[in-house]
C-alpha cells in the first residue's frame, strides 16, 4: 500500500506541475484589430495544442512504464532461467516493438490533430 500512495502522490505532483506550467499558455489579454483576429485563431488551436500535448505525453508515459516493466521482468526471467535467454530476449524485443508502435501511432494521431483538424 505504501508504494501505491507514493505513486499516487507522484502522479498528483506531476499533474500539478503540468497545470502550473499551462497557466501562461492559457492566459489571454485584451487586444484589438489584427491581433484580435490572430488571438481567435490561437484560441481555436489552444484546445488542439493542449489535447495534443496531453495525448502524446500520456502515450509516452504509458509506453515508458510498459517498456520499463517489460525489461525488468525479462531480466528477472533471464536471471532465473539463463538457458532460456534467447527466447526471452526475442519475446522482449517483440513486445517492445509493439509498445513503440503504439506510441508512434499516438504521435501520428497528434500530428493529424494539429495540422488537419
């Protein structure tokens, strides 16, 4: 339970840091003329920017955690059964490729959101 509480606190701190760093990006002032038109375009893309940042951030976080856990378990497995090292390494690489592919798909979706929508 103690590890879970630590992880929960760490997640809370990361989310708080992200919220604090997002405040300047969300701050808006009164402007007129061409600056106001540009601000409207920026407001429309503000949601896309925040959504894209969250999407790729969560994909990278999940992928990094998954890769770390998979690598740790593979090292444990090789330590317990050194004779099965080649099979374990093959399955590890295959799993890491699938995880990395999911992250690349998230990156492609974010690029589509930014430039197409």
